[in-house]
C-alpha cells in the first residue's frame, strides 16, 4: 500500500515524475543531435579530402 500511496498521494509527485520524463526526453534529443552533427562532420571531412586530392591532381 505504501507504494500506491506514493503514486496517488499528491500532485507534486506527478510534477516530479513529469520533470524527470522531460529531462530524459531532452537528454535523448541532445544525444541524437550530437550524433547527427558528428556524422555530418565525418561527411564533410570525406568531402574535403576528395577536394584536396582533386586539387593536387590539377596542380
């Protein structure tokens, strides 16, 4: 019963649960955006390497 009282006791408990859920969701979004940024940087590095090789052949 004590556990059920914790879930239904007060509205402040729901506020804490909601806050924790929002923090977790925002953290996952930040991780996803960092992953996407790193993959874009890898693509840019490959592209710049190709351009460098092309410029070396032109010289």
